[in-house]
C-alpha cells in the first residue's frame, strides 16, 4: 500500500519522464527535419553533378564547380597592397574557376579563339550591367545580374549548336572569365579610387563578395542553358518534326514510310557546327 509521500514521488518521476520524452521528441523532430533537408540537398547536388558529367565535364571538374567554388568562395589570398587596400584573389570565386578554364584551354577541349571572343562578349555585358559602390563593392541589379549568364549560354550555343558538350564548356569559360574581367578587373580602378576603411586595411577580393555570386550563378546558369537545349534537342529528335519531313520526302519519292524508323541525318557536322 502506497503512502502519500510515495505516491507523490511516483507522480513526480512520471511527470519528469513525460517532460524528458517531450524534449526528446522535439530533438527527434529537429533531427528528422535536418536529415530530410540534407538528403534533398544531396540529391540536388548529385543530380547537377551528373548533368555536368553528361555535358562533358570530368568528375573532378564537376565536383570543383559544385563544392570548391561554393564552399571556398569566402577565402581570399592577398596578392599586393595599394594605398591602404589589399588586392586579393578569392579561392572559390577566382582561383578554382581559373584553374578549370585553363585546363580546358591547355587540353584543347575548347578553341582559344572562340573562348577569347566569348569572354570579350560576356565581359562587355558584365561591365554594362554592373557598377562600383563605395563601401559595398561591385553590384548589379536583378534581373540584369543574369545577363552575363544568358550572354555566355547563347554565344556558346550559337557556336556549337550541334555539340552541346562543347557548348557547355565554352559557356562556362566565357561566363566565368567574362564575369571576372568585366566586373572585377575592369572596375578595379574605380574600387581602388575609394577611400580604404580607417584604422585597417581594406580587402578588394577579385571574384569575392558580390561578384562571387555572379561568377557562381553565371557558371551554373550558362551550363543550365546548354542542358535545357540538350533536353529540347533530345525531345525533338524523338518526337519532333524530323519524322514529318522524312515522311513527306518518302511520299514525294513514292517510297513506303515507317513512322517508327528514325530518318538518317542529312546535316554534315564538323566540330559541332552546321556545314
């Protein structure tokens, strides 16, 4: 038989157990939500990485684009001082993209002349849509900030319409280097003309701060444009107007036509261009 004090202790222990379980339940919910978010991020990154590999990037290049540029974008290596400023290079926003682009050019995976032309076009567009603001850096208003990515993607597709893999690499090189040159290099003089912060050395990071966002987005969006066109071309080749044209040609020639037979291509392709 329980005494009054024993019953009180039992109720106290039960209440404490209930509170602990309630707290544990909150932790379980938090862990579950975090796990679900991490899983979605993993699936998203893995899918983009697979797309990059499909478009002609190597495994290491795809990983560097997705992870290296994203997580190392806030690290800057100082290069030289200038009147109270330190000019440096962002690891994720400049150094890693430069290594990837240089690798493309050295291995002749894209043509140097076409790359220079694309970089020039994107640099001009970037310079046009950006401005230097004291205390802020290089800025661009939305949706004009997406103009360099669109310029890079459209230029690459105009050069390599029939070879989307080469178009993706050219879009990345043109977009990334063009954005760096048009935003940071062309406007470096304007930024250095501003007064450095008092009592400390200001850091001007090429490829960092606001430009890092533009560089990263330009690279991803430019490649995404190539991916979209690749998908459209695949759908067109499967169910598009090519079959209709072939059926008409067969009918004019008095030949039988099978709708499930893909017509042979009559376009000669050389280096990804229409000939």
